[in-house]
């Protein structure tokens, strides 16, 4: 497919060419708009829970950019000949609950009749132009903190196969329907260098984005990565989502794995996530304090999971 050249004016701080989490447009010396859109197909059977998860997922990019969401528009693709409108009402109610929690104003939306159910939001946020957080500005000597456990893609596949009980689905739903709002607010109190949220590209894919073109290495301590209950078991049973194979292809030869790392654990690191946590890069000397603050705020899974150093060529190592 031929690439399209998009002209940008002088107020565009972050555009499509940057590969970042959202677009950022300066409207004054003290304000810039963050714009993002995301929608997903149902990942759980409960329509209210699905609405909450989709809304959290859509808002996440604003938090990852260091911003605050202001307004949102619903995006609905709904098969009217397959489901009752009562189901759609519950999905929208779930989305609205998250918008109210995040203090984001719902302004309206758009719906179409579609064979496959999809729901999400177009979100506008705000940030100071000098305080935009980028995803590819990590520095040598940094450590990387992850704020949520991994494994949503694997568990979603296990749910579809009927291989997940409430002990697995409960934490799975709670994680995806938890906003990154608190974590983002705390991180902004520290001198962070880069941030992104973990979504469809999986942990390794988003770490590749964090490297950008920099001659650096990310060394992942796989034992420090928090996992959702049932994630490794799903990987060991071969309940692999298709997106995991695409994520491996996306990372390509950039990533290597030490022989001591179990294959099922490594698989989780490539697992495509829905409404995943934040990856936060900052100096090692500040990391312990930030993790402590996150824990005190109830973000119990936050942990340092990787270290950044200079390297030529760039690479990601799973240790």
C-alpha cells in the first residue's frame, strides 16, 4: 500500500508520522488538544462490563500522553438483527459509568447497523504543550515500570474456549475496566522520560515503539512482570490469539530470549492486550519512589520490569 503524505501546520505537536499514542494539536501557549479514537469487539459476555472496558481502552491514550480527557463521542457498530437494543443500552451505560468516573463529558456519538458489534470512543483531551509525554524518548540508564498485569488476549481466548472459571475471569475483567487515570496522575509528579500504554502490540511490541530509532537495548526481567491468573496456563495449552503471531512478526529479529525463560512466560509478553497498563520510563534513582506511590494508591501490580542501556544495534532481550 502506498504511503500518504499528510501536510501538517505549525501547531501539530504530534502527528501520525510520530507513531505515538495520540495526536496533539497546540491551541494556545498553555493548552494543546489530544485526540484519539479506539473501538473494540466484545471481549466479555456481560454488556455493561464490555462498555466499561471499551471506554477505559479508549481513554487510555490520553493518559499515556500526560493529558486529561475532556470530551468523548460514542462510536457504535451494532447488528440490529442479532441483538436486542437492551444489550446496546447496557453497553452504553457501562461506557457512561467510566466517563463519569474519569470526569469526561459525553457529547454524543454515531451508530450504524453492522454485522459485527463494535463499541468505543473518540476522545479529546488537554495537555500543556510543554508537558506532552512521548512514547519514544526513553534514555540510557532508565528503568521501565509496568502498572497492570498482562494476559488479557490469552484469557479472552480461553474464555471463548470455555476454559476460564470465575477465579480467572474476575481479575481479567477488573484489570481491563480499571482506568489508567490514577497511575498517570502519579507518574506526572516524577521526572519521567517516556510513557505508552500496553494494547494490541503487546508488551514487546510497545517496547519496540519506545525504542524508536535510538541505539539502545531494553533488558526485560521476565520474572518481575505481573501476570493475570490463568494467562500462563492458557499459553501452555496453546490458546494463543492470532494477534500474538502478528506481534512476533512486528518485532522480528529485534527481540531475543535467554534459554532459561519458559516459553509460556515469553508468550505472554507478546500477548495483545485490551485496556492494558502504562509503561513508564524514568531514571532508576526515581523508580523506587514512584513504585511505592503507585502501591500506596492501590496499584499493587506496578513493578520495575526492564532496564535501558546503550546498544548498537538496538535490541530487546527477554531474561
